[in-house]
C-alpha cells in the first residue's frame, strides 16, 4: 500500500491549499482503539501528538508508513520514522516498557535506515511484558507538525498488520 494523494483544494479563510492524504496501516494484529483510551497521560492527553493505539494479539511490529528510521530506543521498545514529507511517527511498544531495559524486545534495525511500509520493525514477548505488570498497548503517534490539517482514527475493529488502515492523516501541501 502506498501513500494516497488527493488533489483536493481546501478553503480556509482566504488561503487556498492543496492537501495530501497519508494512510498509516496497523503496526500489528489486534484491536485499533482511540489514543484517548491509552492508560497513560502522555499518550491519552496527546502531549506529544495525536494518533491511534492498538491492543496487540501478535508479537510482531511493522512500519505503518515508509520513511527513515530516525531513532531506535536503546530499550528497543520505541521507534521513530520520518516520512519524506517530514512527518515524524512514533511507534511505542507498551506503556512504561522502557523500564524493562530491552528485555523481551528484539530488532535488527538501527537508526538512519530506510524502512518501507510493512517492513518488520521488532518483535516483543507479550507474556513477559504482561508478567512484569506492563500494559502491551502500542500507541502510534504523529508528532506535532505544522502541515497536519486533520487526523482520523479508523477504530473499533480487528486489524491485520500492514493491511488494515488505522489512521488517515490529511496534510497541507505548501
């Protein structure tokens, strides 16, 4: 699946602008939920950005969009992808899982590599995370960006990693 573009013109005040839509796919199999339902204020209060979350039924995480992997957390629980339009996406496996110091997480990726939408980012041990008392929900956050016009979470349904559309982002073309 590729980024979808629209040629729509939008009127806002006196400014006319073209928009582009980017569709983020589900990062794993599971249930897509609104980010507001994540049991962590950083995500639910949208302190770093808006997006969606997924309650995983799988232990494999895939890139929701193509871009440069600009950061891989030392604990292998968080990944930042920057698209060619400058949009930054955070994929955060579990809540407070940084405290696991990488136990239960595996990846072969390093920062500054290009990933295609659907490429495997990481695997994680869901049972280990739960046994340690952490929530396995995976927030996928679009970090604040001036060109974002709107976000639409496509929630309340079972998702298949890489196939199910999870978030529609409308960007303003400059």
